[in-house]
């Protein structure tokens, strides 16, 4: 079923006629109702794409019904049926928001064309709504991803952000842990205060106390004045302990105390200070294993591991690769002031089949480099500069190279064939500089057949004419 239509008319014969035409000539599902009040009840409880309603009905007019419908779900299309084909009623109906009107008696074709137009409009509206929602999502978290695994991460971020709970973000390098920490802070009640990051790898052991908690004048040689520490700077906001797995054992104790007491003492001071902090920690290390190896304090781990956000590696969500490609394509086209509007299917396919040990960061770097070297208006496989064996052809067997999504023989074969078609045709057209007859001749196939294959692979000969850059 491609859509549902609610038909309302007090004349039962009319309902039967409309229902028959629509079921015979379209795939739409219909629901008919002769009483407009009842029709509105049905509308409220079920999903519809379109309502067709008679204009003059006892109890409630078609316009009144339309207004009630608009009040509930304004995006649903409405077509008004009228036997009183005066310009005024038609104008009134469209002015009040009807998508279209149909005069009775009508011709079958006219009905079908009107329906088709209204349904297409519905599709546009729905697609717009979907894109707007996708964009809103991107705006609220600024993290790209459309797989169930990432949706789950997004939901957890939205749930956890407004609380004060300590969050531990884990996942391999380059998966976006810092991005997640920032999204949590931005979506918390502390957003107007600072997010202060402490990189636990970079900080020197003998300096940490003063870096974190500050010091008073004369606390040690070189301490010429009082100095605020990072903890004080983060007061009221969020303290992000990045790479917590690299924290030296001695420092683990200081951090534990801060987490437990919310208190700290600047170096050289006798006064204890209090800080109102929300803690977020991140690491690509396996902390459970570090505890077993006695390199990470178990009590600190339990203090941190209140809300766990585990970010999956990119290879486990390969379906996110295309959307990430487009995101970075846009980002680096703007940054490099280039007008690159797309990415070739073979480039996307090669990337989607790749493993990415460096995860999203590695993909981002590849796209950035590609944009720098791209001379055309489309990012192509050759711009990406992937290593030998990574160019997807030869040796690339779609469906088999993707570890996490093995597919059955038939699907793998079909995927391979369409991949072969695309690549073969592109190479061919490149050689013939977009001359289809010549390309067909080289391949030893009919021109029409080549045309069909090109259409199936969405390839246009124009791309290969002139000096445009293609893989
Ligand atoms: N889902 C995503 N959407 C958009 N950009 C992303 C996403 N994930 C990662 N990135 C980008 O990839 C890069 C690496 O992300 P980030 O620094 O957050 O990773 P990380 O998990 O903290 O890595 P590491 O463990 O190495 O510190 C950043 O430029 C970030 O913007
Ligand atoms: Mg990081």
C-alpha cells in the first residue's frame, strides 16, 4: 500500500463509485464514511495521507470538516468534491486550504490525475518533514549517524544530559567520544557555564595538583601569585576528564577524592574549597581489563561508571559511512572554498567496504585530503588516494568484504554485478570520452543495451565529455 485515503460523502452511491475506481486503478487503501462527524472520529484515530470530502453534507459541510482536519493534522491533503461547480465555492475551498477540488460528475482520468497530484504533494511534505527532523537532530547534538546503534546513543545522551549523573564514555579511538561529551554539556542545564577539558595523558604528574586545584602565592618556587585551577574554572559547569584510562595511579587518588567529596584544596592553601561540577570521563582503554591488571583503581571506576555511553566502532555501523561522507564533504568544501557537490558512487562503495581502524576520524581525514586534491565538482575514487587493494576493484566483492553484514549468495552476486557494471561502464566511457557509440563498439555490445546499463547505474555520458575529472 502506498497511502491511505479517507472518502466522505453523504451519497452512498458516490462512495461506492469512488472506492471502486481507486481500488481498481491505484494501490491506495480507502476507507469510506457517509457521516462527516463519524469520519472525523475515524480520522483522529487512524493514519491517512489524503481526505476526499463532499462539500454539501447534512450536519457538517466539507469545508468545516477540512478545518477540523487541519486543526489536528495540517499536513494531510484534502480534496473537496462538489456538485456545485461555481467558481466561488472552488475558490473558497482552496482559499480555506484545500489542495484541490473535483466537480461531480467527474471523469475517471480527472479523478486519477487529481489524486496523483495530491499524493505526490503528500510525499514532498513528508520528505521535507523527515529532512527537517534529521537536520534538527543534527543541530541538537551535532553528531551524525542514522543507524540504530547511533540512535540508541543519541537517546541515551538526551536522557542523561539534563541530569547530574557522572558519565563514562567508552569506545575505540576516533569514534566521537569528545563530540559526545560536548553534546552532553550543551544539552544540560549547565550549558551557560564552561566545559573544561582535562587531558589526563598530557598533564604532568607533579603538576596535576596545581593545574587542577590551583595554588596560592609562594606554594612552590615560581608560584609568584595565586592561580586558579581548572576545577575552579569549571565551577557550575562540566569537568571533562579525557583519556581517563591514561591517568597515573597517584593522580587517580586525587580525582577520586574530588569525585567523592566535591572538595579540593589549592596547593599550599589551608582552606578547602567546594566545586559544583558535573563529571564526564572518556577513554579508549578497556578499564575493566586495567582493573584486572591493577593499573586502574576499581573504586574510581565505579564512581565514574554511573551512566555508561559506549560508542560503537565505525565498522559495526558501516551504513553510517555514506551520511558521514556527505557531512564531511560539505564541511571541507566550505572550509577549502571549493564547490564540490557530490561524491561518486564508486568512491562511496569503496569507503563503505573499508575497515577504518581509525574510525570516523580516519574517514574524516580521507575526505579532507580528497577535497584538497579534487579538481572537478564530484569527489571521485581517485581523489581519495586510497592504497592499492583499497580501490575496491579488483578484488572487491561487495557483500563479502563487509565483515559485519555478510549477505546471501544471490544478493552478493547481484551486488557484484551492478558494481561491475558501474565500474566497467565508467572505465569505458572515460576511454571513449563520453562517446556512447564508440564505447558500445569497444565493449562489443549494442548501443541500446549500453544505454540501459548506464541508466541503471545512474551514469551520464556528459560526465565524461570535456576535461571533467572522473575515476
Ligand atoms: N558521528 C560523528 N559525526 C560527525 N563527526 C564525527 C562523528 N564521530 C566523530 N566525528 C569526528 O571525528 C573526529 C574524532 O572525534 P573525537 O575526537 O570525538 O573522537 P574520540 O572518540 O574522542 O577519539 P580518541 O579516542 O582518539 O580521543 C572529530 O573531528 C569529530 O568531529
Ligand atoms: Mg578523544
